[in-house]
């Protein structure tokens, strides 16, 4: 018995030793690579992600999620334009290898469920629009590579997170990361500048992303203030859900702090579309978590009154929130008209996924090198992928909303209700914000988070099926 107990003790300790050695080896490799140049660092990190994902090193996924708001743009003429895209592709490749190692069904992982098929359908139509129906450009290739990496991230989340404990760990990581995002945004606001760190993250910002000089609107680690608003609105529903329903005390406390910080940061972005989307999320939360329909209507009314008062107060501090200037009105109408003309010219297949931004300057007669999107989710979809792409994206949204509602209504625990509500409200926020903005091409962090949310929904659906 003593010998057996000693053997068990040794078998428990050995994985810990291996993990410590592995962490040290990774740290040394990254340090050495960083001392060379960014390209070497990127390739070393990608290799590390591939290897660790293949053995399912548990902390890896949470590290990737924690650093989701950060990205480094790679200065090379290759479809993979940023480090995040490379990491997501390697994460998926590692997961594929791990499925072979653990003899898990790859077919079930890749092709089960309506949501997965809807995502694959959208990826297929987007690819056709850029490669078959139109001539493939470098811009389209880069956006297609990013879209493929987002789908890979969806698969990584869906295939990795299996237990309630892992869902809670993921949520804690996401909350901690978002608190850091908000705090850095507060720092930008206090110093009255994007900061030196921001400039280091985006050294080609002025040429590629066209962010104007500092005007008091925070971006945090993301590339644009409107993108930060979209990013926060995907996390706020999870904050609300876990703040109300989490049984884990640490997660509940983190969620409450994250909710406060995220809402303040959202106001500091001064994004009117983002604030309107947040209002829609708060309305949904008031109704979803009410004990009855009557109570839900009362809470919706209370939230509406509080939102109006908060908007008036914010308007006293930020004049931009109380009016729409002539420049914004004229420019938005111009880009909407340009995107509409592109759609009319090719209504079925569009001009190709990822192509509109580089052509918009020419359409509007702006200086050479100017890039921009349609500032509207629906017009961008129609202009780039036509009716086919718009229909495919609509199917993706409908499949997501239906699955989220099913988990909310047919819940087996608080986790189901939180995830069902958070995904439903987060997607509704994207649709509302999408009426005046399009962030999917300009900000890979926000788009990766969107597909991560879909991956969480899918992972919870698989967990529910296995528990049935």
C-alpha cells in the first residue's frame, strides 16, 4: 500500500515538473527570438502554439484569450498580415494533431451542428466572391486568411473547452483581460494621447488604418475607438450574466468589476453606435433575467429611463454625444452611397470579400492611398459578397440566435442561462452597432472575439449533449 501510494504521488508530481520545464523553455525561446526581430519572434511563437496545442497544454488557450486584445502587424507581402492570424491558424493545426493523437472524431469536431455549417457556408461564399466571381487581390487574400483564422479559432474553442470548470476559467481570463484593456484606456484618457505603447503596437497606423490625431476618444490596445466599443459590447453581456448568476465568488466579483470598467471605457470611446448597442444589451438583460413578463416590462422601463439620464449626463461631458457634426453626416452618406453603387453594379456576388476598403477612396474621389469601409455592416456585406454573402451571413446569425435561445430556455444550470443570454445579447449588439459601423475588417481582435463567442456557444452545446 505504501509503495502504491508513493507511486501515485510520483505520477502526480511528474506532470507538474514537465509543465515547469516547458514554461521555462517557452520563456527562453521567446526571449531569444524577441532579441532578433519581430519576424523571428512571430515564427517562434507560432511554432510554440502549434506544439503546445497538439499536446493540449491547458494554459495555452487561456494565454491566447488573455492576449486577444493585442496584435502585432507583420511587415511582409504575405496574406497573413498580423500575428493573431498566424497564432489562430497554428492553434487549429495543433488541435487537429491532438485529435489524431487522442483518437477523437475529427468529423464530429468539424462538421456537427447547424451553427458550424452556417459558419462554413459563410466562409465558402466569401471565398467564392473573392476568388471565383472576382479577381483575387492581395487585400482579399489577407481578409480571407483572417476569416479562415477566425473560423479556426471557433473550432479551437469548441474542441478544447469541455467542462464547466474550463468555462469558468475561460470567463475569468476574459474578465481579467478586459479589465486590463479598460485600465489602459483610462491611462490614454488621463495623459491625453494614444501613448507610446500604442504607437509601438501600430507603427504603420497612419498609413494603414487612418486613425485621426488624438481627440479624447480612447482605443486602448485596439486600433480604433469604434472597434474598442464593438469589442466591449461583446464582453458586457457575459459580465452581466456572470455577475448575476455565477456561483464562483471570484468570477462573480471579477464580472462586476469588469462590467463597471467596461461601461466607463465604452463611454470614453464616445462611439454613438457602440453606446446605442450597449443600450440594446441592457434592455435585453432587463427582460431576460426578470422573474416574469410583467417584471420584465417594468425593468425595461426603468433601464430606459436610467439610460436616458445617463446619456444626458454623458452629453454634458462629451459634446460629441449630443450632436452629429456636418462632416460625419456628409462622409457617412457619401460612403453609404458608394457602397450602394457597388452593390447595384454586382448585386448577386459583389465585388469580392475584402476588396471594398481599398476601392472606396477611388469611388469617392479621395486622395490616393485612402482606405475605408462602408460604415455599415449590411451595406459592406452586400457590396463585397452580394446577396449570396448577405444571405449566408444572415443564416449564420439566425443559427447562432436560435441556439443561444435554446440554451436559455432549455437550461440545465446557470451556465446555460448565462451563455445563452450573453451570446444572444452580444450578437444583437453587433447588429445594432452594425447599422453605423463595420469593424470586421479593420479590427481582427473584435472579429476574433465574435467567433470566440460563437465557439463558446458551440462548446456549451457539445457539453450539454455529452451530459444528456
